[in-house]
C-alpha cells in the first residue's frame, strides 16, 4: 500500500511540475507584453496617397455557410478601398443552398462596380487550404486578404492594414478578433476571454518582442510573394494558417499584429460546435509542431524564437497532462494519508502559483487591457479553468490523433448567425452531435463527484475548492453535451 501511495503521489507531483512549466510561461508572456508593447509600442507607417494603393484580392472561403455567407460578402462590399483596385473571390465549396446565396450576393457586388470572381469546386481537395490555393491561380494582385464566413470586415480594414506593406519585409498583417455574440451565454463569454488572452497578450507579446506569431486564418492580409516563397497553402495539417505562418517567418518574412484593429466574429453557441473547433485547432497545432519544429531548431533563427515557438506549438500537450492530473489528483489526496512526506503542501502551493494562479492573472490582464468594465468581466474567469478541465478529454483525443498521425478530415464549425439573445440555433441545419468523448466525460464526472464526497468524509477541507474545479468542469461539459444533444 505504501509503494502504491508513493507511486501515485510522486506521479501526481510530476504532472503538476510539468504543468507548472507552461504556467510559468504565461507569466513570461505577460512580462514580454508589458516590456515591449506597453513601454515601447509601434511607430505607425506613413499614410499612403490614394494613387499609391496596391491591388488587393479578398478571398472568402465558404463551405455550407447558409446563415452567414451573405453577411460577410456584404461587409466586403462596404470596404473603404478604391473599387478599381479590389477583387473579391468567393471560394464556394458548398454542396447546399449556400451556393445560391453566394451567387446572389456576388451579383449585388458587381452592381456596385466591384470585380467579383465566383469559384466553385466539386472535390474540396485540401479543404480550406485547397480553396485558397485554387483562388490564387486566378489573381496576380500583390496583396491577399482572407475572411472566413463567420466574420465581418470593418470598413477601414484595408486602409489601415495596407500602409504597413510599404515595408518590403512585411509578409502578413493580422487584426484582432472581436465577438458579435459574446454575451449570448456563459459558453460564449468564456470563449471570448480565452481568445482575448490569445490575441491581446500572446500575439502582442510575441510580435512586439520579435518572436514568431501566426496568422489566424481570417482577418488578415498576406503579401502574395510571401505565400509563394513559403511554399504555398498546404492541407496536410488541420491548421493551414499556422503552418504557412511558421514557414513564411522561417523564410525571413516579417509579420505584424494590430491589436487596435478589430474584426467581429461569431462564436460557437453549441457545445458540439465548440468541441469541433477546439479539436481541429488542438490537433492542427500538434501536427504543425511535428512538421516544423525540427527544421526550426536546425535553422539560424535566434534561440529566443526557437524556445518560444516550442512552447507555442507544444502547449496543447497540456491536455494530456490534465487528463493524467484528473486521474491522479483524487487518488493522491486519499492515499497521501498513508505517507509522511515533508514539504508536499509547500510544493503544491508553489506549483499552484505557476498553474492555477497564472491562469487567473493572465486572463485578468487581458480583460483589463481592452475593456473599461473589466472588473465586471472577472466573474467569468473561474469558469476558464473549469472549461479547460472539462474540455481536456475532447482535446486530449485530438492530441493523441496528431501524435499517432491519424488522419481526419477538416470539419468546419457550424455557425447560425447568432448575434443577440433574441436569436436561436434550435432547429437549424448543420447541427451535429459527436458522442465520441461523451462516455469518458461521464466516467470522469462520476469519478470526480465520488472523490469530492470522499474528501468530505475525510474532512480534507483544504483540497475541496481545488477538486471542485474539476467537478464543475466535467459536470458542465458533460451536462451541456447531453442538453445540446437533445435540441
């Protein structure tokens, strides 16, 4: 019994130690953000005269986006950019009535004097990467802007981004994401905080400190030469945007992030849409890491770039660690009573500061940086931890698929044009229910609930709040999955 207790407790402490390394990295991102962005900022490029604007192609990759296709196409028609220099490519791989919607909106753009190219593929080879690649065969424009169907382009999008390309070393400029339906539910509010942390802190810190960051697949503009010299779009991973971003920066192109330029987007409102999106992003990042990290470390890039890229592309491995922690935590709390280990509580406190506390500090800073009412938003931050724990089964599955080189198709995230509390996604098409991880989520939910009551019987009051995060996380995701499966 003592040997089993020792193995369990030390395995638990080892997992905590590994997680604390990534928690410490969050503090490092905060340090970079305040040192390079808050103190120094970035000089604005000189304005361009209207006669100096380059030609731009706006690519709109669409696949079965009946509810939102018209919205994004109309927003492109409202761009404040010379019509004679603008081409809109509607890259429509749809197999449903979205084709009719896209064609009607394309006709309206033509009536406004905008050059529109409607391209429809039958085979979807390469998925989104294949569509973007096919579109490039029909344009010679210097710059290429990309918008997914669930986004809205702000009127001044191009006029604010294009001047940055006066620097011939700039290969891509990315805008920050905003959210049309942030306040729709607890799920969308937590998603918005997670994405704010990624854009406001991670992107800004990496970019302004001279490290690699990535194009996010939408809301950005590429220089055509940068795409070509990096090897073009490649559908071999599920995150073609991350893949191309790293290849382009390794080829010497400089990327720019504009934290003050915001493109509004629609967040997934049902748990299965969110799971699909997270599975794709998680698996894709591990795929890109497997594909490119070895080449990056063999390159002549600075050590700071290599180290940060390794943290960036391997961060989703933490989901495997959270699954392990979920199994070991209750056992460790119970079995440690058989041991007399000095300093274990102190070690847990230190690790807590690097893991759990780092999440609170990180996302608190992201909200404080951009929202005047940031104090009111702090109430949702505890749910970030719970959501991350509850999603670990779904995302660890994605990591395992990537590590085992299991190929899966690109599955889009369904969107329903949900912009306010009045809108509903009930009864709409595109709804899918993937019960792949549901059984495991149920098992972990029951396991955590049992552990919670066992700790109460042992009067281990100090550990209850921490375990309650695991109970809440698994219970929330499992409960939401069951609820949304019935709608």
